[in-house]
DNA sequence: AGATAAAAGGACTTTTTTATCCTTTATACA
DNA sequence: TGTATAAAGGATAAAAAAGTCCTTTTATCT
């Protein structure tokens, strides 16, 4: 479903949402260690998220990554599309160039409901709200 | 979700279910042309499916691929697991090593329905039945 | 101003996936 | 029995994804 980079991105964003803030930035090293993820690869991913204004960063001593108030309002759908492109939730499950409700591939019906469901959920939940649930339920990231 | 090889495999199997039979075998070349898929790559995929008894084949003149009566009773879940391994429908969407209903990742609830629903549908529908529907509704493969 | 810390960016390597080609084996049929 | 046909199998090539390293830029603090 998601590329490795996208998985790391989602986890990093959620980790930042829970553990960082403008006053408490986190460096790549810390995040990579906490998530048990390759450090340099994660650095690239955070760069990309930062360039696309999905996370915030500061250089220099006491610098690092965090989520601004604006960032917290975005959704994981934005993160996913930033990493894996805009078609993740629309592409045909069999890779057919044309596949829609009018012109469905043999698995369209089976795949549509579920994919669309995930899409909807990721789209309509703010990262900040998700983070609150994660804290409340003490979920691992 | 599925690897390219897996997508080709699903399409090839359905194509055989609709267009081939023991009395009317199809060669790689024909199938590849019909599906607009790389020929040699498809050959490898058909080999693998054949080795795992998900499709049938015959060498020599008037040889080719087809589905036996047994093959037709299998499900696309078998095809998918043959190509992408047994964990496709169980693996955590974020790649976490432990992720279950008891110990859910932050996206477990959202993803579970999606994956499990597709899994169920692919598992409980025989390839032969799917093929009938494809013919009836004149769907593209 | 100088030293240090951390992200940004570019270049590169490794691994995996996708795709191609060539040789061998099996079989049908004249 | 020889020839042609088609899958099976092995080896390799090309492309994409994952992962690493090095240099530059920006900021902080003394």
C-alpha cells in the first residue's frame, strides 16, 4: 500500500505530534532512534516533509523538527500524498489505466469501499487529534 | 498494495478463466498481447503460478496455459499469496513488527477494515465464479 | 568573530523489483 | 524419426526504491 518512505513519514509525523513542539524540537537522531528507523533515510524524508510545509524545522544549535499549529491541522492524507504522490488513493488496484465506477476492473467493487474508507479516515482526521488519541490510548508508534 | 507481478498474475488468471480451457490453451504471447503486459516478465509469472498449481500448462505444439477444473475452484487470495507472500493481508500498514487488535498501531483500526474486507472477498469467491461475472458484465481485464 | 550544532542538499551505493534473453526440455504431428 | 512449437529454467540487464555519506548553509552561544 504505502512505500517504506511513506510509512516512516507517517510514524515520524505522529511521533513529532506527540513528543515535540515549537519549544521542544527533536533532531533526526532522536527520532530515528525512537522509531528504530534508518537515520539518514529518515533525514531525507523529514527534508521532503519540511519542504512541503507538513512539518517545521529549525537549523543550528537547539534546532530540530516539530509541528507548528498549522502543521497539526493537516491530515495524514497530506503526508501520504506528499510521499507517494497524489494517486495513491485513486489508482486501480490492478493497475489498469482506466478503472472507475462506470468502467470498473474486476476487483473495483471489492477494492473501492475499503480504499475509499481508509482515504476518508486519513483525510478527515487532523494530525493533532490523532496524536491526542495516541497519547490517551498509549499506542506505540 | 500488490506488486506489479501480482497484478499481472491476477489479470492473467482471470483472462485464462474467461478465454481459455483445457481444449483451448493460450500461449504467453497471446496473453501478453491481450493484457498489454511485458511478455517475458509474464512468462516468469505464469511459470510460478504453474509450479504452484494455480494454473495448468502444456508444452509443445498446441500447448499453452489454461485453468483446470481444480484451478477454477481456487481463489484470487491464493494467487496473491503465491506472488506476494503469505503476509500481504496481515502485515501492519505502518510496517510495525507487532500490530494487532490487542496492540494496535495508530492506523490499525482505519486499515483493518480495508484490508480484511478485501481479503475476505478475494478468499471467498472462486476464480470461476468471478470469471462468470466478468463475462456477464463484459468487464475489461 | 569563532566554535559548535543541526538541518539542507547533492552525490553515491546497495538492494529489490521489473524486465529481457538464451538454452533446455517436452510434445505433437507429418 | 525429424521438425517445429511452446513452456521451463537459468542468467543477466535495467529501473526503481531504500539507504548512506559528505559538503554546505543557517543559527546559537560564548
